[in-house]
C-alpha cells in the first residue's frame, strides 16, 4: 500500500496522489494486498512500512506508476485484477489513493475535471464490489481503503510548479473522495441489510479454495489524510513544512501520519477480517516459525503453513 509517483530509488521520486497500481497474484502467501495509488519510494515510504508489517503473512509488492492520475490507472484494472474463474489467489485488501495528480490546474497534462475524477473512482469501486463485475475480487469479502489527498504547500514548491496547483482545488478532490466513500458505505450497509453473503473459501496447507465456506461481505473505509495531516501539523499552512519535502511529497513524518491512520483502521474498523498483523490469531504467519519445523522432515514446513479464514 503506497502512493504513486516515480519508481526512483532516491528519495526524490516525483508525482503525487495520482494513480499507481500495486498487486502481485503470485507468491507463497496466495493472498495479496492490492494498491492503486501514487508513490512507490521515498524515505520511510508507506508501502515499505506496510510490507514490513505483513512480512511472512501477506504479499505487498511495491511498484510505482509515476505521475498517473485516475484516468491513466483505470484502464490498467484489466491487467491487474483477474477475471472471474481465472485466479486462485485472493486479494484481501485494496487501497485507492487518488486525487492529487488529478487536481492539477487546467493546462497541466494530468488535469481532470472533478466529474471525470469521480466517474473513475466509481468505476474502480464498481469493478471491485458489484455482483455484475467481471472480476474475481468482487466475489470476495475484500477490504477497501480510500485515501484522500493531503494538502499541498505552495511555498515549498519550485516556482515552475506553483502555477499548476491550488490548495482549494486539491481540497475539492479530497471532498470528492469523502463523498464517494460515503456513497459506497451506504452500499455496504445495503448489502448487509439485504443479507447478501458471499461464499468464500480459505485454504489450509497447500489446498486451494476448496474447504470451509463462510459467508462474507466486502467492506470499505476512508482515511481522511487531509484532516489527519492538518491535525498533526496544527494547520494547513507553513505548519505542514515538516511533513512535506517539496510541498507535495511526504517526509518520513508525513508518512508516519498515514501509517498511523492505516494501522488504526486495520485494528478498529477492519477488526476480525484477517488483516491485523499484530494479532497471530487474526493473521498468523503464512509459513511456520523455523523452530516449529521438524529438522528431520524439512517438508513438514508445508504442513505447518496457515492461511486464516478470509472474512
């Protein structure tokens, strides 16, 4: 789970809250976490913090699509998420972090109208959740996280960049993410009231989706990163300077705010959904601790593999 920008191994990778796609349907864990967002690398990046948290439990690949907005990322959905019947892997969580690149002013290549931005987000969420979706993820109790843009700080930006951004316009896109989050929260409640359960298997050892079946539903929550950042900084002006490296991209302090919000969400709103990396009962190690492996039978490591119920 990261945001997008350039996949530069330096701390100065470029872009912001635009569209990045992060998913890998392979690997030992069989379960993955998918991210559509904006930045893949910086000092103490979000994705690397999340990847470390889920080490040996869930796959969190790190990729970046520098400078993408939601219009550029939406067509990639078909290249990222498997169609129904085509995948044996399960996407447990998807994070969607768009808005900053989309909100640049007219005349800038990444510029989108607010209505087009909202349409793109709704398209992605429909693909993830609708019973009529062509994608396998829609048949699972996937946990979805929307992340709003954070405020920008024009005084920190290079002069050539200041003319492409506006704090107030970025705020409009933040508000749009919150609005769409509320729309899908209503849809989530509707499926609960309708008793719309989804049968989803969980694997034990090396078996696939055959096995225990449970009724589950998708769930969505929104991280208002704007509000969290302003609250931590004490304002949305020069107070933000320690949180932003160039008026747009985050410093480690900025990413700390995001990670804290994410961790709180996992432990509270997503409690009991097999996502809490601090709770071995909720999310055990995918492969056993080495001390639990029979040294005379190394193959016993496979017998000790676990995958919690997908719920």
